[in-house]
């Protein structure tokens, strides 16, 4: 589970930063890369992170 969070986070931030770089240089497919990065971040990384934090939470 821990590795899945790291892999999804890396993929999300890598695609998002690549899309931003493509947009900066006015290269094609910048919008697709940024959209893919946002989708991976919002629907892949964040739910996995919050699920991991929920499962590791200690109940008092």
C-alpha cells in the first residue's frame, strides 16, 4: 500500500510538471498531460493517501 501511494504520487506530479513544461515551451499535448496529471492526482493519489492514513490511524 505504501508503494502504491508513492508510485501514484510520482506519476501524478511527473505528468503534471511535464505538462506545465510543455505549456511553457508551447509544445503540443500540453493540455492532455496537465489534465492527465490532475486526474491522477485527484482520483488516484489523494484517495489512496487518505485511505492509507485512515487505515493507519490509531483509535484511542
